[in-house]
C-alpha cells in the first residue's frame, strides 16, 4: 500500500513573481495553489473611473473582487447602490459594477484573492506593465 504524502506550497508576497505598475498604483502577484494572489497598492488620488475606465472600455469596473484591506481607506460606489468605505481589517466581496477610489492621504493596500479568472481580464485591460521582480 502506498503512503500519501501531503505537500505545502508557500510563497511570500514580499517576493512577488510579477509586479504590474498602473496610473496611481501597482499590483504585486504570486501564484500559489492554482490561485493568483494580489497585493494591490493605490496611491492617494487614485480613482478607477479616472485611471482605468478608458482602458477597460466600461463605465464601471465589471470584475468581482474578494479581499482584505491591510491599510488606508477605499471608497466603493456600487452601480445603483450606496457608497461604502472599506477600512483596515475589513474583509470584502465586491460584485461587478462599481467604482473605487482612495479616501484621504494614505495609500490603500489590499489583498485580493479572487483568483485567475478575473485577474487575467484585469491584467489584460488594466494598462499595466509587467516588471520582473
């Protein structure tokens, strides 16, 4: 009888496999367990509708996001809904159809672990430049 051996795959977001720079921020990426994990940083003054709308070709972000806010405050305006402010320690699920912006003078750092399906689209239209780490 063969013995099953479990494995653990681990990587550090502090040593990203890829860095993508865009107007007003950057995304640091690692791939682990078949999932793309992103640490996104948005600088004060960033607003999705001003930085990425033209490249996406939509009036609002049409991607879902699941994540955790590490620092800063992020405003979220769902299409047809009430604005929400995400703060450090908040865990979130944002449906497609929203705008986001940095609230205040502190950069927003968040972890997005939605995965490969949405990320391929996001990287395709975000206008980012891949920068090897």
